């Protein structure tokens, strides 16, 4: 049985500048577990040899493997390896582990000076249980994804507020 393709998208808006949002989400040290509830490191960061030391080059040389605890009680382990980095506008990445496919994050400045973050996922589950249950559980998996993304949005909003209103940046 072929695994179902999930085409998922989210849009988040922050009162911060595009550069401030970029500096957190494109951190080559992958600080996501610091601000995303339910996110933790599954293993240490992997970094291949790279030819430069810019944040963009470090990001392209990095693979992060993270655990995400879903609201339905299961945990997914997903690796992220950036394939395109256009600072401070876009990151595209390959995903592996419990979800295989690709994703993309695009930051744009809104008319009121805020930053909009559009997140796109095109992934298939690799675990037998998710593949087996997808025909009937797809709505529940999509709900769990949306709930997890809301936690990430809230966590990032709070982290940005703390970082940039208390001069911790």
C-alpha cells in the first residue's frame, strides 16, 4: 500500500521584522526546541564539511533530527536538511524519518511592517501504522498537524517577544 501524500500548509504572522524572524527560524544551531512546545532533539545535529562559515552555508551543511509530540499522543521523528537558503526570504528542505518529502518556509513583509511566514509541507508517512491508518485517520493526522503548528506559532511568537522586547537579541 502506497503511503498517502499529505499536502499541508500554515501561515503565521508576527509583529517582528523579517530579519528577526529569520534569525530564529534559520538558526544553524536549530534552536527550535527552545521555543516550540512538544519539540525536542532526537539526536545531535549532523554537519557535513562546508566551504564557508556564513549562516547560510552552515544551514545547508546541517541536518537536524527532531521529535514532535502530537496532541493525539504519538511522537514523530523528522529530519530536516535545507536544500535552498535565500536569506532572509526562503528555506526549502528535504524531510526524512517518520515523514519523507519536502518543505518550504517563505517569509514576506506585510504592508503594516509585520512578517508573514508561509509553511508548506508535502510529505508521506513512512511508519507502517500511519500508512495503514491514513485512509481512515487522515483527518485526525491533519488535525494533529494543525494543533502542533499552532503550538509552534505561539511558541515562536512568545520567544520573539521575549528576545526583542528584553534586548536579548
